[in-house]
């Protein structure tokens, strides 16, 4: 059976318990947003300090270590911007879920799921970026610190 425009895939109703958990989630998103901003600033500060202390002559013969040194000034600012965008969509998710629950607003629920999708896409991008950089860092640890 084919769904028509305006017809829901399924009908759902929120009781007061569901609305209470949506409100709690919305309140938690503010805490996640605050802690995420602090964490992002800490990562950026630590990276700046680490880059300032890098001694390129220490690994002048190792192309992989030089690659890590060259990409880090670009990686961390991009990572922080993407993480902040992800936090923004997470906050929008909570805000729109709460609006949808408080006012029985179907559009707000749809916008919430749109924000959730965007948050997930940014998470995938960040995971892949972090995976690449963490393997470069692991190589750095093995090459420099274990030898």
C-alpha cells in the first residue's frame, strides 16, 4: 500500500512520560553543548602547544612523521569546526524535540530528525578523520617513543 502526501508512515502519540523524557533530553543537550565546546577548545589549545614544541629535525628522514606534522595545523581547526557544527545540530535536535512535544508540532519533530541526520553525517566524517590521524599518531609513538 502506497502512502500519500500528508499521511504518516505510522501514527504515534506521546504520553506525559514520553514528553518528560524529551524535556530531560533537551536539558541534557545544553550540558553536552557546554562540555563539547570546552573539549574542543582544549583540543585546539593542546594541538597548538604540541605543534609549537615539534622538532622537525628529530624525524627529518621519516616521511610519515613529516606528513603528520604537516597535516596537524589543518586537521585540528577543521576538526573543531566540524565538532562545533555537530554540537549545534545536537542542540537543535533537543530544541525541536522539545518544541514538538510541548506544542504537538509535527514540523518541529521533522526538523529534529533532520538535525539528527546532519549530526550523524558529521559524526561519520569526524570518525574517519580521527581514525586517519590516530593511526599517524600511533606510528609516531611506536617510531619515536618505543625506539
